């Protein structure tokens, strides 16, 4: 979900950072944790994740793209995407609350922002919450991304390498076209200028999203519509969503996902199926499907072991069908509530030349690192 792009914010960062620093300086004045018996009228929280790991790969570049040789790198976000953010809430009375969230991705290995064109690339929204649910306005994740989160076999780890995040939830759809108001032609995991409703009723969570394209004198180009529904009861979760995206020429990208997870004692089982079909030209299309399954075993109170498999199939007009299979294994040891060390192994087998003629037919990697949240 992140790209290693470094560009200065010379045009706007100084004033933005000064204002934010002034805001955060007041943070201690707001209670961030309080006894259950009392609720603060307002709260402000600074939070984030810093994740860095050493990685050795064969058949993959440092950015995890197919490559003819090997690579060695210090990578950011192998376990969890490095980011920082600020969120806040205010009690308006009568059961109504105001909410906001600003979040920015970070390449922790260089200190550069993950997105050179958006300061708060991961979240920038404000909303209202009541007993009827939450309405949020701004840049936020799609219903596909929300639906994947509780049922991904890898638990959303290794975002830049995880096919459920990249392909099913369209973070890296590889189509080279901007679908929806994503602000980029590389993926549609988050949308600008969007309105999203989230309601929780018993074990059910319902979502509906409308993305406004904001193309001059037109309403449909770059627009998006999506709905999602999830149910959780005890250790069982099922989650699904569908979303439609338009490009500037009114070509459609339709995405769908459905998955389930079950916590059985010390073992978590998860599986998901995702599909997207995009119009890429007047008479051309690309269809991609992802099947995934995996298990996480709490082998010790502080040690989790995860093994997963992802199968990706691609069909394109005028081209042979191709795809790949990917196995990923994770070991995670908790040093504290906020700090974890981890090791990762992966193997990818490309099918029918998906990787390109100049690159290896298989790829593998090994990683080890530390993740700290605050």
C-alpha cells in the first residue's frame, strides 16, 4: 500500500507542521485514557507505527516487484505499514459525538513520506457519530478494504506484498488507470472526496460509501459506490463487500470480496475470495481473482506462528491467462504490548509469464525486523 517515493513538502509542509505541532502541544491537556465511569468531553490522540526489517530476496526487487536477480534491503512496513496520525473526538451531548482522523504513511528507512502528493495520504476525514452509526467525510478506505481487514489470512501484514490488499482490495490493481477519486492510477484502496456510513447493530456491521468524482460539469466520472456487510459472533466472523468505480471516461471497475475467520482455541483460521473486473478500453477488460487461506497458531502466550497461501488469476483481452501462487509464513514474538520482533519467509511461483520474460520464474524472500507502535 505504500511506495518508496521521496519528495519534499516545500510548498506546504512548514505551515502545516507548525499548525500541527501547536495542536499536539495541547494534547496533554486532553484525557486519552479515563476510568469507564467517566467520559471526557473531548480527547486527542497521537499514534503511530514504526516498522523496519532486513530483507533478502531472489527474483524480487527491493520494492518486491519481479526481477531477474537478487536484492538486499532494509524495508519499512514488512509487518505493519509505518505511519503516524492524530485522531480526536468531542462529546456534543445527546449521544452525539464529533470525530476526525488524519494519518500519513511513512517510509521509516529513509524518513520520507510514503506519498509525495498527499500529506495525509492514509486518512483525512471528519464525521459525526450517534446511536444510528457514523458518517465520515473526506479521504478514507473503501468498503472492499474494510471488508478484507477482519478476514485476511495474513491479518493485513506485509501490505505491499499481500495479494488481498494489493489485488482484492485494489491497492495495487496494476491497471494504470485512475478508477474512482483515488488520486492515483496505481490503486483504489482509498478515495478522496468520499462519504461513508458505518452502522453497528448487534453482531452486524453495515457500510455504504459514495465517492464524488468532482470532475467539472460532470457527476459520474471518477465516482464510486460501495456497500459492505459483516457479522461477528464469538470467534466467528464473516465479511463481504462490493464496490463500483468509474474512470474519467466512465469505464467501470467492479470489485467484490467475501471471507470468513474463526478463532478455535489458540488457532485462527481465515479464508477469502476476491474478484475484480475492469474495462480498460472500448473493447478490452482485465479480470483478476484471488483465493486465500491460512492459519495463525498462538504457540506460546507471546509467540504467534502464521502460514498462508494466495492464488491470483488474471485474464486480459488479447493475452493469455496468467497469475501466480504465493506462500507467506510469519513468526511474531511480543516483547511488550507495543513492541514485537518478527521473521518472515515467502515463496512465489509465477504462471504463464506473469512476471515478464526477463525475470525469474520463481521468487523467494526472507525478512526479520522489529515493529513498535505508540
